[in-house]
């Protein structure tokens, strides 16, 4: 114990002892804890502690008061150390205790899962607490399959589960994404008549959401009586996890209208949903809501806000929030570094990473993924190669599939396709879809048919039902004027029933989100939009724009131009320009990568209209202003 921690801790005499109700006295008698121990301020402080730092501050008072040998403090300290992941400290508390009560074994069992299993297997008589502790311990330790094995063993031995068992099994199924076993757990809960148990139902809501069946989660939620804050949080997070952003926001608004006060978990569920919408106005509203709810000093809420502003295009606002934070988690650094990367600000991302390295916060695997991605977007190849090496050499972090994919993307975008292919061939693990997908995308950018075919064939073997990779290969052939090969790919897609993901762009105007698909005419302002696009097309041509129709075949030149000019982002841009005043930036969100012709056209549109146009596509941000793009035409 450092003298600094001891001296900085509050003195016991300064803390008033709260009046304990008769219920507390009964608990003292029932657990055979002396009342002077149970009412001691140190016991109350331990109960109220929220961090390991606070536990260390309270510990000297326990020792000075000769309470260290009391089972209440031994159990509570053991539990707190296990909950905070300090297993070695928990073991130090556990080992010297004489005549260990059963509850201490159960407490250590949950935290020290490896030793816990040995204890469990050696128990002559297993109680319900021991079964539940093992299941919960495995789930909390990230061993969901082992948790289900214990659960199934329990059933095989004829032990009837309790509500705690069902919740543990549901969490394990959620972590595994195992819908079949999750539905079995749900049926078992019905058999045990736990349908009115709110905690069990909350676990099932979370399980179905993580198993991609949010519709079943909604059914449970709607039938559930006595919904708690946890119920609402589970449902909001479930919608957000499954891409149903509007539903997540609507449930949040409904929850708020019912005067249910949100907590940290609510906000870190709903804020990412807003980030996906990428609407700055709503981002500011939720930020204000956090301030009014006194949650703006919470490290996790603030991290979510940093990430949200970055994803809404307000990267400078994100950095202001980052700089104001007194405490930062590794995820906070990751969010800011990744934000710089997606905006193409590679130099700023690396400067921030270097600042992180100088401090006490250690980077993790996600940090390095963000750094590699930032290098890729900015074309900083040598820096990316250096950080990839440093990751394992200096920090002992083994590269995962995402890191390998980022490296292929880094080399491929820079046109170093042979290096990228050789990198794939030398990988120590079998390359995944994201690795070959990055290779195929690079071949499309740099028009390499040979390596494009090799990457595509690997992708077709790994994921034959994804139409997007077939479209990419067809585009590579089209760019090379290999129209016969284009026809073969299209025929294959038709036979397999594969379809291209339609391009969709969204723009928000006066609290309403407007969606546009390429070539569609079902928007109420379609006539105005198409007429304006024709007028705009003439203006940008006069300014020097030349359409690129190289990937379109079998139609007249004027039709080629028309097909390009009605891509979803151009419809959204035209709508935004028509419905906002001069000087207002246009924010567009697109579900696919911006094509080369639309990228060029948007630069010219920003020039002739004098407007700033911010486009967030599936990979990064493009800030168009005065005829240039922030990506420097490298994307």
C-alpha cells in the first residue's frame, strides 16, 4: 500500500454513519455477523466502492480496525478483487483464512475460474450455488462454450435449473450467437414458469438480439410486465446491434417520455445508433441530453460521444471533447485515432498514437487496427509496415485477421499489388474473407485483372452467396473492356440468384431522413431533383468535368452519362442543395464506396455551388470544398 493512497483516502471519522433500518439489523443476525462489524463505516464504504482504487483506499482502515479477520470483510474483499479482475490479490485474501466458510469457496470460484473448476470437480456434494457459480464464472471469463457444457451436464444429472441458471445459460448462448440452444433455454424458462421474471426475460431479450433475431426480442419486450431500466436498455442495444437505428432511437424517446431516467448503459447504447445516422444536429441534441442528465463526466459516455462526433463528420468537435476529458480509457484513444483515420487525417492519427505511447495507457489490438487503417487511408505505407512489426515485437500483440486485412488494404491501395499478394501467401493463418476482399478492392482501383481474378476465386470459394464480389470482378473486367467476361459473371449471378447491393444515400432535413436509391423517381421532389441535376450537369461540364463511363456497356453515350448522373449520392446532393440555404454544408451518408465518376462530379459540384459537401461512404469521409476533396483523390 502506497503512503500516497493511504494519505489521500478519506478519514473514517469524517464520514457520518447512516442510520441502519431494522432490515439491516435482521441481515446482521441472519448471517451471524456482529452488529458492530456490520455497521462499521468501513463495511459501508466497501459496499459503496466502485473502483479498485477505492478498495485500496479503504483497506488500511480495515487493517487498523482489526477487522481483517472478520468473514464479512474477507468475503467482500475477495468478491471485489475478483470482480475487478485482481485474482492474485483475491488469492492472498483467501489463502491465510482458517476454517474457510463455504461462501468463500463460491466467491473465489466465480473469479478464479481455472482453479475454480478444480475446486468444483473435487466437490463431493454440489449445491445449486456451485452449479450457478461455475456457469456464471465461465460466462464472465469469456468461456461461453464451457458454460453451456456445465449447464448441459447439470441437466443430465437431473438438477432443476433456477432463474439464475437460465440467465447464465442465456448469456452464454448470446456470446456464442447460438440461436438453437438459446431457443431451448427460452422453452425451458417457460417450462419453469419464469415468464414473469423480469431479469430472466431481460437476459432472453439480450440473447435474441445478439443472435440476430431482434424480432423475437421485441415480442418478449412487448409482453413483459414491469419493465425495468435494464429491459429498455437491452431492447435499445438490441436494435442498435442489428442496424435498426431508428427503432433504437424511437424506443429511447419513448423511454424518456415515460420519465424513466437513463443511465450510462442507456447512453452508450443509443449514442452509437445516432453515430450510424451521422446527423450532426441529433448528435448535438444527445450531447446536451447527457449534460442535462449529469452523465457528461462518465468516461464511457464521453468516449461514445467522441466516437459519435467523429462519425458525424465533426472531427474537430470530437477532439475538443477528447482533450477535455480528465480520464481516458484505451477505447477513448482508439475512438479518436480511428476518427482521424476515417477522415483521412493520417498524420494527426499517428501523432495522437505517439502521444498515447508516451503515457501510461497501453495500446491494444484495436488501437493497432485503427493505426493501420489510418495509414492505409492516408497512403502512409512505410509507417504502416513499421507499426505492424512493432505490434508484436514491442507489445506482444498477435495480429488477427483484421490486422492482416488492413495490411493488404494498405499495400493494395498504394498500388503495391504484388507485395500485397505475397503478403497474403506468407500469412501464418488461413486468409479470411476480409483479406481477399481488400485485395479484390485494390485490384479494382488499380485495374489489375490477373490478381483480381485470383482474389475473386478465393472469395467465391469462401462466400459463394455474396453478390458484391461478383460485381467487383465484373467492374474490373468492364474497365479492361473484357465484355465477354462481364457477361459470364452476370450470367453466373443470375443462375445463382445473386443480386448487387443497391446504392443508397441518405440526407437529413428538418428532423426527417430522406433516402435515395440510384435511378429511382419515387421521391415527392423527383421532378425538381432531376431537372436540377440536368442543369447542374451542364454547369460542372462547363467548369471542366468529363464523365467517366468506362464501366458501362451496351448503351448509347448519352444514356451512360444519365446512368452515372442518377447515382444515389447525386440525387441526395441535389435534394440537399435545393432545400437548404447558401452556406449550409450538405451531409450525405452512402452504404457503398463512392465511385470514381461521382467523386469527380462532387468535387466540381462543390466548386460551382460554393457549398461544402460531406460524404460518409462505407469506408471513410470525403469533405468536398472549392473543387477539392480531403482524401486528395486517394481512397
